[in-house]
């Protein structure tokens, strides 16, 4: 048939058809959405794409003027402050002055597990950050526009509606069920009741995660307010009960609050985050799981980084970039599953404070989640095989050793995070 010789020729034809062209001309990168996900991608691409495309590179951000970005998601892991420093020379102090950011040196867990309160700190002198999502988005839209990024108000229905070589889709939560997405199997929470409480300075330099009878409350302290959010399951607990508990919680702290905001969510991830050679997904368009360990923003930084790696290879070696894309899709899938395990692990221990329907159901799901995930169990075991003498033998500092090891761990966690949480929860 058409002079084909056998299976090898078929393979070549398939690869040729699905291979991207080697790009020689200037490129256009489009980002759809200017929420936190879209802005983080724009920060990466505006700085790091142009050197890789010396023939020219335009960055355009499309957004629907009728759909506002969500103004939650205000606690990061370690990547975001590094991104701001590396890409924009911005310190956390400057971030505090521009978008109300504050230091986050860890997470204070209250009332979890069966041992008592514990603190999950970050390795070495590293710090994450809290920030106002609204101020962050508005500030970077103005700054990036000054730096040449074009912001275009236009509702995008299909990717083919826009003229671009590469597309990063950051248009927020998808309508589920959807054939390209999978739900997280074990995740229990699907609602948040969020309250902003004005303060004159950051009340803490860490995030609060306090277990409650019907879920848990996060506390994110900024320069001028602290946001408390009660995360719960609306089928198990009535919203009016959650409101009462949140009010009482805030009153005990002698704070006033603005009107509560009720947010509903689902937990899901994409099956393939890089489905074609020129498209990628980020933010809620890619992944959502309850915000216990700030996994969403960490993943946004990782996705931006990997996407740039895949796209920039197209001008040199399209087979190499296809391999990178395959590896990135596998990495993403594993990362999402590990993030779910990390979150569910917190529900695993018997909670000595609460014997409620929520905690019984959460514990059952957590136990099933971890029992069915051998890779995660292996990681937990490895966390306890870390040996100081081995680190000295290798001539590494503890931090260098953990940075090396961190590659193997999902959800943004390093070895120490496993140890601290397993010990803190009394598992
Ligand atoms: C209560 C709560 C607390 C959270 N806390 C944390 C936390 O502490 N840490 C963390 O990491 N994550 C947290 N998250 C996750 C957080 O939601 C996400 O990190 C973040 O908000 C992602 O937003 P986004 O940019 O993907 O989407 P959105 O903010 O929804 O933005 C979507 C953008 O796409 C545009 N758009 C939509 N449709 C179209 C279209 N058809 N054409 C063009 N443009 C379009 C919109 O105009 C908008 O600009 C939390 C989530 C919740 C619910």
C-alpha cells in the first residue's frame, strides 16, 4: 500500500503525522485566563520564553470580561517566592508592600490526629508565602502589560478561535463530568465557607489548619486581614451549622468579619495535561483538590516550568519534545495521585477530638486511599530510612540531600514533610 514496507513504515507515518513541525519562525504563545493560574504562566513565559525563541516571541493573555477570576487560593508552597525572586527580583517584603503578601514558614495543625497539635515546617531557611489573590492578579496584570504581555478581552470558545502557536489553557474549573478529566476517588470535601477578618498586621507567619467537628478551618494571615475558610462536605453537614461554628471560631479570636462567601468545588485532574504538542492546562482548568497543603499553586509553578521545556524543544528536535511531553504527562498523573494521598493522610489517624459523621467517613476514605496506593506507602517508608550518617558520607548538606530526593516526591513534599506529618498525626 503506497510502497509501505512493514510495521516500521507505519510507525514512521504515525509519528510524522502526530509530530509537531520544527519551528523556525517567531512564535505566539496564548494564555486563556488571567486568574492566578494564567498570571503564573504569564510570569514564566514572559521572562523565559523569549531567550529560547530568539526569532521572536509574543505572549497574549485572553480573558472573558464577564467572568471574574476567583479570589481564593492565597497560600503557596516553596516555589512561588522563588519564582517571583528569579523572574522579577521581588522579595517577600516587596510582595508585602505590593499585594499584601506575608511570610509562611510552615503550617500549624491544631486538633488533628491522636497526639496533639503539631507544626509542619519547611526545610532549611526556605519560606513560602501568603498573598491577596485579587491584589496579586491585578498587580501582575499591570506590570506584565508594561513588560510587553498583551491582555485581550475575548471569550474563547475553542482553541481554534485564537491565532497562536502554543496555548496554555487557564480558564478555570471545567464542567464535570468531562471525558478529559478524572475525579479524585477518595476526596470528601466539596464546600468552603470563607470569611475575611480585617487586622492591622499579619497575625502569624504560618498558615493555620484547625480540625473542626465537620471538616477543618484554614487561616491565611496577610498584611491587612486574615482569611478563615471552613472546608466541609455539604451533603454531610448543613451550611447553617458550619456558619455557626465559623462565627464562634472567629468570635473567640476577638475579630470581626466581612460577609461569608460560600464556594462549592469538585476534586479532579486531567487525564493528560499536555494532550497535544501545542496545548497545556494550568490552574483549576487542570487540577483541583481541597486546599490543605496548597498543592494547586505549587502545581501551577511546576506545570509552567515543564511546559516551557516541552515547547522550546520544538525548534530543535521534535522527537525529543514528544518524549518530554510523554514523560510530563506521566509525571503529572503520578503527582496528582500523590497529592491526593498527602491530603487524605491527614484524615487517616483517629481524631481524638471528634467522633462525628464527617471524621468517620473521612477516616474510612483515607484508609482506603493509602491502602490502595503502594507507591505512596513506599515513599512513607523511605522517609524514615533517611540517615544522617549517609548524608555526611555523600558530602551533602541535609538540604542538598533533600533537594535531590524531592524529585521523587509528589504534592510538593520533601522527605522531612513526610516525617513531620506522620509523626505529628501519630500514624
Ligand atoms: C476556598 C479555597 C481556598 C483555596 N486555597 C488555596 C491555597 O491556599 N493554596 C493553593 O495553592 N490553592 C488554593 N486554592 C485553589 C485555587 O482556587 C487555585 O489555585 C486558583 O484560584 C486557580 O485559579 P485559576 O486561575 O485556575 O482560575 P480562575 O481564577 O477561575 O480564572 C479563570 C480565568 O479564565 C477566564 N476565562 C474563563 N472562561 C474563559 C473563556 N471562555 N475565554 C477566555 N477567558 C476565560 C476568566 O475571565 C478568568 O480570568 C483554593 C481554592 C478554594 C476554593
